[in-house]
């Protein structure tokens, strides 16, 4: 199953989801999918959040923790879920806060192996 197919399945099954992106830790997008007419700049979001994930990972290592698997950032109207596929690649979902973020987390966890198989 290709990255786009997996993203579509997750985004379309996640009520309130705006879209998703598969991105490398270097900030380069592999694939993205937007639902309907939604408009979100996943390229910039991905690049900035990959810098944040590097910082969180470095901090975790300094503190003796394993690498983070997931980061959730909630804004006034939008929630971002950043999920690790492996140490070099991540999936980021953007959802309206009225959406079911728990379901988004579940769908990512359920499909992480599908993403991993593509590498």
C-alpha cells in the first residue's frame, strides 16, 4: 500500500482531520494528502516540526529516555499529531479541535506498520 493510500485512508476515516504528510527528519516531504478544500501549509509545518522533533529527541536522550514516538500540539482551532514511523520519518496529521483526536492517534498507531513497510 503506497503512502498516499495510507494517508487517504487515515485522513478520510478521522472526523475533523484536515490532512496529513509523511516527512523525513530533514524536513523533506515524501507524500501529503489534504481533505476537500482545506488549505494548510504542510511543507512549512513539516519542516518546523522536524526541527522540534530533533530538539525533543536530543532532550530525551540527555535525560535518559528513549526516542519519542508521538508529539501532540493543540492550538486554539487545530491540533497537530506528529507520529514517528522510524528514526528518520514521521507522519503529521492536522485536525480541527472539534475532531476526534483520540481516533486519529489510534489510526496512526494501527497503520504505523503499513508506513514502515514502504521504506
